[in-house]
C-alpha cells in the first residue's frame, strides 16, 4: 500500500487529507451537478462503432491532414501525429512560426477586424468606441508621419534630455535616475526600467510591497543578435538626430549597463530551480540600509495620493538589492540617462513613423527570420487588442463565442482538477506536512473559464473606462493615455478584495488564444478565444477535447504546485520541507537530464534542460490528469464512437489530439533562439518528451518496452 513505511503521524495526516478529499469532492459534486452536461455521442450497438455526423467527418479530415500514418507511432509519435502538417505547411513571409496557437490567433484577428471596421451604431457604448478610435489612429499613417517623432523628441526633453542627442549640452548635475522614473510615470511611459514592485496581502490582511528587478530579454541575446540590437539602437538615435559615432560609444555603454542590471538579478537566481530569497523589512529599515535611494519618496511619487506609504510600510526585498545599489552608485549618470531614455524610445518605436518602424522590422528579421512586415490592419488589431483588452474581449464574446462551450469547458476543468487531487494523494516524494499544504492549495485553486459575465454588462464596461479619452488623430499620445489610465487603475485596486477586481484581470485575456496559471491569485484562466479550432469543439467526441484543451488545462494546474515554495490561499509564502525538496530535485534532475540529451542536429546543439524544466514538468504532469479525467468520463458515460477513416480507439485519439495541438513549423532563426533562451522546449520535443514518459500512452499504443516512445527509464514529478 502507498502508506507503508511511514510514521504514525504521517499516516494520520494522510488519512486527514483523504477525509478532506471526500468532503470537498462531495461539495464539488453538488456544485458541478448544476452544470448541464453535453449529450453523449450515440454509440452504435453493432460492430460499426463509427461516428458519421458531418462534424465527425470534418474532425477526421483535419486529423488526417496533419498525420503521417507511414511513421511508426512507437518510433516517433511527433512525426506520426504531425508529419502531414510539417510537410505541407507553407510559412507566410510575415511570420516566424506556425502552430495551432498562431493559426487560431490569426483567425481571432480576422474576426476582430470585421467587427472593428463595421460602422458604429448611433448608441454604441463608449468602450467599443474607444476600440475604433484607437484603430483609426493606428491606421492614420499620414498623421503618424507628421507628428510622432516630434512628439517623442519633446517628451525626451521633458524627461531631462537624451545625452546622445544633447551632446555636450546635456547637464549631468540635473539628472537623477529616480527623478527620471517619476517623470516617465507622469507622462504615461513604463517606469519599471530599474526597479519594479507590486502589492500583496499577507495572512493577516496586511499589505506588503514586493520589490524586484525587471528582467530584460535582450540581455540573453547571442553575439550575432547582440550586434544587430546595438546597431538598431544607434540607427534609431541617428534618425532622431544623434551623431553616429557618439551614439555608438554611449549606447553601447547603456546596453552594457542593462546587461549588468540583468546579471545582478540572475546572479542570485542561478540556484536550481531558480528561487530568490526574500526578506521583509520596513521602509525605515530599508532607508537606513541603503540611504542613497529615497525609498519612501520613490514609492509615493509612483503611487496615487490615495495609496501613500509611511516608514512603517513592510517591503519584501530580494537578496540582490545590495548588488543593485552598488551598481547604481558606480555607474556614471550619463550612462544611466542614456539607458533610461533609450528604454522610453524603444517602448515608442511601434507608434512612430515608417522610417523608424523599418529599422524595427530589420531587427525582427535578424532575430526571427521574418521576410515581410505584416499588414498594417493586422498590426493595428494586435495593438488595439493589447492596449484595450477588456473592450476587445467584450466585442469578441458578444459576436463570436458560443455559450455552450463555456459550460462544457467548466465541466472539463472540474473533472481534470478532481483527477489531479487524486494524483496528489499518491505522490511518494512529499512528506505529510507538505502534501497537506499542497492539497489545501490545490483545493483553493480557482478557475476562470472563457470570459467574465461583466463583459456583457455595458454599465460595468462604461464604469471601468470612465475617464479614458482617445481621439483618432494622435496615435502615440493615445498609447500613453492608455498606459497612464492602466497604471491608475492597477493602483486603484489596492486594499480591495481580490475577487472584487478579478473580472478585469482575467477578462483581459478573453480574446487571446491562451491559457495560464496566475500564482498570486492561485487560479487558472482559459480564454474564450482558445475554446475553438484544434483545441475544443462541442460537436466532436470528448476524447479530442480532453486530449487537446484538457492537456493544456492539466499543464497549467501543475504549475500551481511544481515549485519549492508557493503562496497559500491567504498569500503567505510556504516553503517545502528540506526532505521534500531533496526528493523533488531528484525527480526534476531526471527530467533535466532527459531533455538536456535531446539533440538538434541542424544546429549541433542539445536542448537546455535546466531553463525548460518547469514547462517540461508541466507537459509531463499535465497530460496525466487530462487522460484520467477522460477515462473517468468514459466510464460514466459509455465508450464514444471512433472517427470515420481513422482506425484508432478513443484512447489512442486522445493522444493524437494532444500531440496535434503541438504541431509546429518554425524558421531556423526562431528555433535557434528558442533552444538558446526559451522556457519551452521546441514543439517536437514537447510531444516526444511528455508522451514517452507516460505509461498510459505506451499501453494504449502497445509500444514495446525499450522502443523510443516507451523507454526503460521514465521521468515524472506527478
């Protein structure tokens, strides 16, 4: 039995957890009983157990197009499931990769374009008018050419001047990095170019500030792309009026300063898995330790008047803050100024004239291998979706989303979570105290599916966007207005219960084809946009949905519990015990080694098993509860029919569906960048790794022990 060789206290705690499971499941079953279930597909009583509906024929056709049935599934399941897709997909000139996510997001962009370009009715709600005004401003390239660069130059003057533009006229004695941050905040630019912070509530409902350094992706570029990025910096500065040689010298120093900031952060994050040690002190104590920074002033100048802090305010600081302070003190002010002004410029380039945007495209081309710029309408729909996600989400669900999909997805999430709870009780590497904490966390995890009801409420939307005004004439200014508005909104939630504002945070993802886990809120979000296409459909067999979106959901659930620490339901940091941590690291090392041995012959490179470990753990662990949830559903509802022309059992189709959402084609530049810096393994290895570690997969496809898809040694955390 699974409780053998444990102490009496451990067994008592395990039994206590099991009692909690039964009670929670009983309660959950009552709640889920309120959710209507889909009608089960008719299962033939005779030998011809095949679904012949038009929906099943369409689904079978799509599956067949992606497959290569000449490949042995026990030898290379990725090629078996995706070979047709890999052989027949043509890469558009304006994209660096194509997969189920990008194809679905392109479909969503087309849908949004149609809605945005429709003539506005006379009584159109303001939030929807904002979308159309921003879109028109983005499409108004004549006004952008005439106004944008001059406006940016004026802002740089207000920020204290960019040394590469000012030359010898720049006054060093008037510059202070904290003052530049205050001014960025006032104008509507991002202000996290040195430090970033957010608020959280501890177990006693006390508000704490969490302080940290921003991460900079450009610090991870290889030598070739680093040179391309430096040239890009200089080219933009020259267009704005800088002398080239001076720009080279000074901006290269600014780039190095950014790299130094990045290294300060990762110097403490090289522990595996990456954990930063945080300490709680007051602002008064922080000011005594590091008096060169006016900490109370810094926070209060960035916070609204309604959320000012005093010396007794608790600050959670990372253990790399001393290194940050030392770096600031030794770096010349001119270098700091060039850096911060460049960050403001870099944040603006997408909203400027064509000459500057061409340089941005050239950088993307060098980085990702893109051949052509995407069409202007697509760029503008993306910008509107990013900057006004609440309004765009409302527009999308009102016109395109099927309500039945939401009800069925809610049922799926419940079923998968229930299976994960059962898996959690069976793990042998957590001690009883940790597993009890894990189970409480798992049971308190919430889920937000499709969209919040508030997106259908005009009054709520009007209330949310109150105070935001946009014209269709000044694109850069419109973007800055939105950033300023969003900042004020984020601070306005301080001190309010999380639930009161949760609809805004997950409503913003509605029109993004994505799913994610949010650690601070302990919830998973499955957007409306992803509940279609390859991922989900109401009128196809359940094994396809559980294999596709189900494995995505399972992946996100595992993220909530695959750390050496987590925030409990009250926001308190909970650390694992040393013994549990040690056992986890052993299991994680197996996965690190396994993925680190995957070889990409094209680049003569192995994957980075360390940087991808968290996502690999999620892939391996997430597919298991999805599979068990489908098996449980099938046991209660009867075996589903097979798809026409596909001689695969429902269980086999589950695995094919889970693999086919991962089919992907990438440009070499993008693939190499992912291997070097990505947190996810490339598509091929995500599929091969997760399925070859699954005993259930090997059983369903009868793969011989020792074959590539059924190796003797398997790795898993869950």
